[in-house]
């Protein structure tokens, strides 16, 4: 899109949003809601109550069962180590970090998991 087309599209979007804002500002329902919100905030300030206090009074079960969110710590999960499996029957070698390797699953199905784990060496 050329810059002039982008400019005109943005200009048109602004006009539409201004018209929508004008229509909303003339709506009686919005005026009542804004009036209510203003009075509620004044009352909350007068009694030094927060929105959480009001919610707790009106609906005590709202978030009582929900534990506070734990902050996510990145980098705390230990990286898996690479294992190398060498099949003594075929001489084939595979390297994997987990057990979801197609060939490894085939070997475990054919020779047994305990036997195949005996072929593993830890690379690091």
C-alpha cells in the first residue's frame, strides 16, 4: 500500500471513529453509566475502599478460591541432556534428548526398554 493510500485510509478511519464517538456521547445510557461511575468513585474515595473491597463485599466467592498468580520464572527448567544410543546389533547410532524418537521407540519395542537403555551413553 502506498503512503498516500495509507494516509487516506487512516483519515477515513479517524472520521468514522469521531462519528461513533459523537453518537456515543449523545447516548442517554452512557451518560447514566458515567454519572454512576463518578458517584461510585467519589463514594469509594470517601470511605477509602478499593474496587476489590467492593467486589469482595458484593460477591465474597468471586475470587476467594483462586490463589494469587505465581510469577513465571524463566530459565528455571533444567535442560535435558543428550543421550547417544548405539545399537550393537546393527551398529546404528542415534542421539536424542527425550524418549519420543521414532527409531528409539522401534528399538524398545523390538529388544525391550531395559536392554535399549543399556546401550545409552550420556553426552551432556
